[in-house]
C-alpha cells in the first residue's frame, strides 16, 4: 500500500452503503473446543516488520498500520462490519459539510500522562500535511490551506501550519475544507488523523521507535524483525477497552512459518493462510478457521518508466499482459478458489462496485488477443530482456508470481520470472525510492470503507501510494468530482467514469479480490476479524499463563 503532490480531497458519501460483514468468532466463554474464557494473557498475532518508524504521517502499510491502530485513538473507529463509531471524539458536526466542528470527549490523556487536547490533533495534522515527502500528506488535500510543496518533486517545500484548523478550546477544534465533503467523519478513523503529544515534536526520530499514544494499548517494546509488544493503556477511556493482557505483533519471515506455529498454538492469530494450505486449513482448524469477504484488492503495477512500457507501446504491452493472464486458473489452482478475479479497481465489499465497467474486458483471458497486441507493440519497438515481477517472499506470493510468469512465457513467448525480496520493508524501500526496475504486485487493504480510498491513493497524480507515478488530469478531475459529490450515488457515478479512464490507460493491471482465510489458536476466545481483514485485537480473550 502505499508522494509528491496531489490536489484532491477525500471521498464523499462512499461508506453509506457499505456491506456488513459477519466475522467468524470463537465459541461462548468456556467452550471446550475454543479455549478458556478467563483473560489476562498476551495475544500474539503473525505480522511483519514495519517499513517505517511508528509515526502516523509516514506509515501507510500493514505492518506499522496495525500497531498505530491500537496505539492511537482517532476521532472515530471502525467496527467489525465497517460501521463508523466515535472514539476520541464526542461529536463531529457541520451545517454545510465544509466547516466541521470536532468535539473531543473530556479528560483524555496520552499514555505518558500528558494531557490530550484539541491542540494535540491540530498540531499532529498540521505536521502530517507539512511535507510532500510524507506518504500520508495527501490525506489533507481537501483541507483549506493545503499546500503540496509546489511543482518540483525533487525540491519539496515544507509548509508549516497551513491547514485551516482552529482550536476553539481544550476539547473543540474546527476544520475548514476546501469543498463540501459529506463523509468527512468517515475518513477520520485512518491513522494519519491520530493526535500527537508534545514529546513527539521534541524528537520525532526517538518517538518513532518508542511512540506515545492515546489508544487502547501503549507501547512496551520493539525488537526489530522480531516483535512489537503492546500492553493495555490504563489511561484510555474509550470504547475499545482491551479484554486481554497485551498484544505481541510478531514478525514472520514466511506465511508458512506462521501457519505452522498456529497449528501448534505457538501463535494465536494469523491474517492469511499460505497458498499451500488453503485446501486443508478448514480441516486443520475446524471452527477456528476464518473465511469471509474483506476489502482487499490485488493488482500488478508496471511503471511507465520501465523500458518498452511508455507511450503507445507501453499501453499495448500492458493490455497484452492483462489478456495473457488466466486469473480463473490462478485463483483456482494456486488459491484453491479463495480469490476472485478482479474486474474493476475497487472491491465487491465496497459500495458502488460494478463488474460491467467499460473497458473491463481487458481482465478476461484471451491468448490470441494478447499475442496480437504484443505483436503490435513489437512493431513499434521489438521486445528484449526479461519481464520480472517483484514480490516479498514473506507474504506467500511466490506461487502466484511463478504461475503468472509461466502464463506470460507460454502465451507471449517471452522470458518472465519472479524477482524475490526477502521481506516487505525491503521491497517497499526500493519501490518508494523508484530504484525497482521491474513490475511489482500492488495489494491494497482499504483504510476506510469507501471507493475513493483506493482510487485516490493508488492513481491520483502524486498520491502517496501511486507507485507507478501514473498521471492523467481527466482521471484526477473525475475523482475530485466524486470526492465532493453530495450523495453516494453521484459520487459512485463519477468514480465509475474515472475507472473507465483507468481501463483505457491501464497503469495497474487488476488481478483479484481477496477473501480473508485466516485462523486462531485453541488458546483464545472472542475472535473476530473486521471488514478490512484485521483482527479486532482488543476484544480477544486469553487465559493468563
């Protein structure tokens, strides 16, 4: 998931029709098949090493995101079905959807005992919006006063305190948006909208290794490439009260290793069963197996900066590659039917999803069409070299990457192969630095239940997760119109038009939608996974050892 400049706002009304998801939970307290009900134990979750220090302005990937989600309380949070509920905020109100007043619950503090006030949010948001180098700066693009640093991405301009935010009193502040946004409160559960204590501004570097938050848990330790340990935050008075003695976010080198540990109760929860075990995990785990739809989309990014992938030649080659991939075969053989071929750039779980968008036929396997398009591209400039797909080996991606490369070899008659990185941070580092000279997988786990979350983050000019540096003013304008539309229906109409532009340009090739195929140990109860595939960690119970 995952910087330079942007000129659009967040989505409007896109969460109103989100589908409710039913998580698979453990049995009743004391159920002999699901473990003891007494709590106080440390719950372990199979995660990965974060790419960045734990700072909301720069963390936009899953390893650090789950830690921040539990260390901080944003104005709102998302319940398991995607519903929005108040967390640090008491109310979020507006008469015109443009000037918003946010009132916090009184008497809140950070985990170090320092006071949490309206200024804690205002200062944190001003900081996050100040530097185009921050991956999450673009989230503030619809705030009045937003400054993207100018037109020179190699010389970003740091702009302090430019947003139209005003502290009214200790528990109240206002936000002036550049244009009306009806679902502004919905977006405020994303971690970039966390507050920051004064100690952060004294030494951000030290803070990133030892963060101080206001959420249900507080930071205890971080042994890099091993684990992040969190313990309940006794000063947190919000609705997400921990029902256990703490959380260990344990880094695993492979999904296979995590699954092996799950089977022997050496880890309590995993987020994804490895592809090699998808056919057997329900038999292995019984009623501890999780199988539910979630808002996760997978694509294949082929940057236009790569040789043979710019201009008309590049478009023809991307179309050819898309037609050459038999998604049905891969999702059945490699993923045992637990993935669904993607036919758009969002998710069936998200309101407004449409499987009949103009241009989406490029996602359908057609070997002859693929060969013809590749030949047309060769007429412009003959192909040479090897087509590579970069992936992180710790994410269980090797089987599908190998299968995809083999399909491209067979259909297009070219050399194709996977390019393995040992871990996710290493892959992300080269993607962010633009030193990766290969195609790469592009997974997106939605940050909030709305189509703009992916259409903005992955494809808007300069957005923090626009790894292929795609830019099309027509697309940007359509997404902007959707982002500020007064109703969900109008917003989704603009978003559909924007996706038609994406299919015409094909900067990223849609691959498949993910289901959550996960599980939990015999030692935990009250397990529930949310709409975004993350476990609701604060609700999990486990007996103290």
